[in-house]
């Protein structure tokens, strides 16, 4: 999959005819996946390339002056797009120019001039252009002005749950990762690059990979059982989200660190996805490092029991 970070980069790639779709696609949830799969399927059927147009940051940061935390960073979305079979991604920085651009101008510039789209697939709530005037309905109503076919993807529901990135964020924030996973259509996960920490975990026998998550939304602080995906391999992992009160008193910003149970080696600089399986316990302060180590051993045994009972697939389990 090839990624372009500006109109100029995409134009320089001289793409042939494509099938394109557009959206923030935060979370790449069930509804998003339906739209993207339709785009990819049509591209295969018509022997064209598939293109996803998305935005690095949430447009609300410009439109409203503030934006929600992202469920999936742009790097995480790239990974998920690639898993869905997308050929190309145009990832744009949403700015005042895009905010003020009339919908017809945006469609001509992006879909026709740059992407040479033969078909444009849009979800039911996809909006673009000044005052959000653009969408599938707009393109269909002004069809004579454009050279591409428009496909309006149907709305998808998950049972009785309202399917939206907002609903998923709320589920994550309250720790209901089972509900979040249902709406995502995949196990809830975090994705980031491993960066150097203080190395304290190694000194107590539990080396950890500290993750730079590029501002992804976090679930409540605590210790979780997870699967870590690294270079196509999967490893059971203990995941700690929190301020590490035992070893770093006074810290206020949470860190995310994963201890891979069956891995030895250098992880620095590598991309790591952690897929949540279960919540083991709340974060707490221990009276000594020995007490902390003993509790981590218990956490490890609890995760291994979970795995031994055959529950170690990629399905989250709530634990109250």
C-alpha cells in the first residue's frame, strides 16, 4: 500500500483510474469497513486501483477549535487500511483551505484531477466541502458535473447499538471494551512505536516496551491481558496503563507499557499493536518493589490461566 501526504505527492504518483472513498474513518469501525470493502471490491471487479482519502487529524480541530481524541492514530489507520486490501491512501492535513473549499471544487480536484476516479463510494454520513455541503446525495444530485459514478453505501447497524466513532469512544472511556470491539468489528487494540523508557522494568525482571501512541484514546488505567502483534508474530503480554505510582510517585500523565511474556530481544523503534483480551486489575501503589513484583507474578499467572482455559483468542473479556 502506498501513502501520499499531500495533493502534490498524489499528483506526482500519476495514478491511473481508481475507485475512491473518503472519510476520517476514526476507529475503522464496522460501518467504515463496509464502505472500504465496497471500494476495494469494486476496484478488483473493474481492474482499477482502490484509494482511501482520509485526514491526519480530526477536522473538528479546525471547524470547532477542538476535537475528540482519536480512537486510531493515522499510523494505526494505515495498518488497518492495508489489512483491508487498500492500494493507495491520500492522508491530508485538514486546514482552513479545505474547510472553505466548495464541495464541487473539492470533488473536481480530488476525485477527478488527482485520483482519476471512475467510481466514488461514500458512507451515509460522509460530508465534505464548505459548510459540509458535500456528500453522496450532493454528488448524485450534481451528477452531470462529474465524470465518475457515485455509490452510496448503506448504513450499517450492530444489533440495537448506535454505530458511531463517538459511541465507541464512550465505550472505551468507561472501560467497556467488549462493546467497543463489537462496534469496531475487530478486537479493540492500541498501536504505536516502541520508545525508550527508564529501563526500570528490566531491573525487576519484567522488561517492558513503552509505546508512543500518537495521542490515541486510552481506556481506564489498569493492568490488562493482551496479545502483542509484532512483525506478524503474536505474543501474550501484560499491558500496564497508568502513572506507575509505586516507582514514579507524583507522575500525572499515563504511560502505556507492555511486557511480552515469551519474547527476548530489542523492540526499540518497532511498531507494536496490543490487542486487549481482559482487564486484570486496577492500578495501585504498592509498599515496596518486592510487593509490586509479587503482584506482577500473580497478573502473569492469571493471564496464563486465561490462555490455558482456551480464552486466549482475540476476544475481550470484561472483568469487574
